[in-house]
C-alpha cells in the first residue's frame, strides 16, 4: 500500500501508525525462474515506498541558540561544551535578508519563548494526599493502557521513546511495539514538534539535548536529514540512551566510525534503520546466496545509484518557527528554500552534496546493505573501487527548482565497480534499487523489494541443510530493537553493520568524484598511501556543530 504525497501530517500519522496484516506468502512461477513474494503492507518500521526512490527522513532538530546550565552539566553537555557561540556562525553569501528577525534573534542568544518544560511529575505521596483531600467523591478511572495485563505491559514497564526529527520518516516510525510509549518529540521546526506532540499526547522540544536529559526517556529514534545523524546519535549514547538511527547511518566515513565507538564505549543497543533486514523475502533470498545454492559467487549487479550535485537555489522566507541556521548544522549556511528543506522534491536535500551522498547513500544504503548481508561481509568491505572511466565527476549546479532527472543522469553516467578480497566483483549497473542480482557458478538469485527470484527455479524449494549458515530472523525492525534493548544483545542491523554498508556508498561516491581507481583498507578504514582520497574521509564542519574530539 503506497504512501501518497500530500497527506496532512495528522492524517498520515494516523495511517502510518496502523499495522496492516500482510497477505499469505505467494509463489509465482514464470519461465525458468521463480518469484517468491508477498503483498505489500504498511508495517511498523517497514513502510512501503512510493516509487523506487521513496521519501525518507525530513527534519533535523536542535536549538543551539543558548547553552543552559542544565545542559552544560549533563552527560551530553560535558562532552558537547557550550554551543551558544552563535556569533561565529556565518551568514549565507546570498539571500541573507530571508533570515530577517529570526537570524538576528538567534545570533543574540534567543531562546524561543514557546519552548515548554515538562510539568513536574505527581509523586505517589502527593497523589494519595490529593485523593484523600478530595474525599474520592467520584470513581477514579484509570485508562486501560496504563494497567499491566497478560499481553499489555504497564506504563512503568514500557520503554520510553523520544524522537529527534518528526518529519515524514519520523511519523512513519511511530507505530511502536506494545512495549514502547512515545514520551517526547523534538524538531528544529517547533510548530511541527508541538503539533505532533499534541496529537501523540507527549512533550515537545526544539533542542534535542534537553530531550536527552529527560529521565523518563530510555531510547531515541533519530529520523533527521543525513547531516544530522551523527551528532545526536553520539550524544544519545553518551546520555545512556539506546538508539535507532535511520539509514544511511552517516554523512562521512569518520562520522560512522565514531558512532560505532560511542555505542560500544557506552554499552548502547544501536539499531540502524535498514528495514529490509527485517523483511522475510530479503532474508530468504540472501540466505540462498549465503548457503551456497548458486555455488561460488562470481559477480553481483547492483543498481547504478547517482551521486549528489551542487545547490544554488535562491532564497525564500524562512517559515515561522523553523530554526534554519540550526537545520544547516555542520554545513555552510545557505538561504532557505523549500526544495532544500524537503527530502525529495525539486530535487530536495537528498540530492544536494552538503546534506547527503545523493541516492548513492539514500537508496544505496538499502541495496548495497543486501549485498553485504548475502556475501557475509558485514564486518569488512571491498579492497578496491574504481569508475569505468578515469574522469572526475563534474556535478551540475541547480539554480532553480528542477526534478532530479538531469542530476541523476549526469551523476550516474560513470558506473562504479568494487572488489572484495575474495575476488567477488560488484558492478553498479541495472540491478534492482532495493537489492541486487547475484551471479554464481550454479545459478542466479535476484533480491528486490521484499521478493526474490532464482534460476534454476528449484533453488528456493529445497530446505536448508543442518550445516548451512542461517541468517538472523526478524520480521519487525522496531520489535527487534526493543527485544535487544531488553536482552542487551546486538540488533539485526547493529551500528557496525549500518556503518559498513554506508562506507561502501561513500567509497563509490569518492571513486566517482576522483575519477580513478582506489585501494581501500577495510580494517583501518583508510586509502593506503593516498592523501588525496583520505581527505574525503571527513568534511569540514561548521562551529559549533563539530563531532566531539573525545568520546
């Protein structure tokens, strides 16, 4: 069931929070191959795409306009330091008048007066006293969702979840398992945060550091734009929260490695939003490859994902309640435009290099993640990457709203290949967006959007042998995360897995940008003896949004 564009947030939220049972699995035979599939349904954390390139996360959230005593003394504040030095934040080179009063007040250390602190909790003692004073003249009715039952945890037993970023993707992730409850939401667009909070009966924040300070929040879901994934994730780990961060995990390779280190140092359960690892037919298709049903894998054909391009859109007035300077975060501030602010539009921030790795990371983090899973290379990566033609990418500059067609075409013309140490070569070509084509000595498996096909047709019929490797089973990505929060085991798309898959996307972009063959050391995560390529491991970051020097 595709999610349609243009649905108001309130209606869309209600739709996305409803789990629709999937139809039974069907098997369709056609010619020499067989397709294994099941009907599409909206599931918790597994919402279906509109098209090949679906809308993803929309918003970042943070108000660094002032550093309060509480935040500076919190676990996050101690590592972050005071981020209130907005005098050092640069203005855009053009369209500065679009900021108007908002920028002036932000640079003066403005804190939005609409920010509300959570009301103090009513203690058990005060509740009893208040009840006695009132004489309990009327029956006290307790909502059923507060009471524990055989299949319903009580309020105190449920996992308190806070959301950082409540745009389109954040709303899609609000269908929590019954063990969870939404405690608070945070968004740099305060009006959006307050609207969602009202609909969900929870608290609203505009500064994620304050959300992380809350004692009733056990875990956070981060559904911001890509350039706002790393910092909140690291701070959440430092604050003792378990983390679910949307894919692609990082904007750069260095960011991703620091996210892994933070999760390990602070002992957090960190799930990457690579939801296809919790889809049955992705797992079964990858299982066939891993179990050797097609023999030795020779070649993998992936999708030819486009790299990002440059943004030169003119300025527009900043919407009321949106802290645009903060939305820009670590990137150079540029004038607001609605087609930067949305993820996929004309063309949207996913296509612009400052904020994302383009569809190479946007959807490549799905398809290339499936390659890693099927090949059993979750703890490593390729050793060599190269473009078909030795010519650096010259990305176009969009100076007016325009569809992605031209940029996607120009930024995908030079196809990229990479090779693993075991000799398997992956080529970005005409493979499926959400998976890949695996070619082996004995057959072929195609993994796509929750279905797979195989040749010869009987490859998928024979049960697995006892000695065959088995992939972890998860049919609900958020539920898997919740189970691991309780067991303290690593989830199916652990942060290291999400990082390694994102690294491949970054490597393909770097090879395309430089237009030459690159050697890669997946253990040290460097380009050996290649200073030019190593400069792409990270990006310049604007003060005060840099990554912490020490975790």
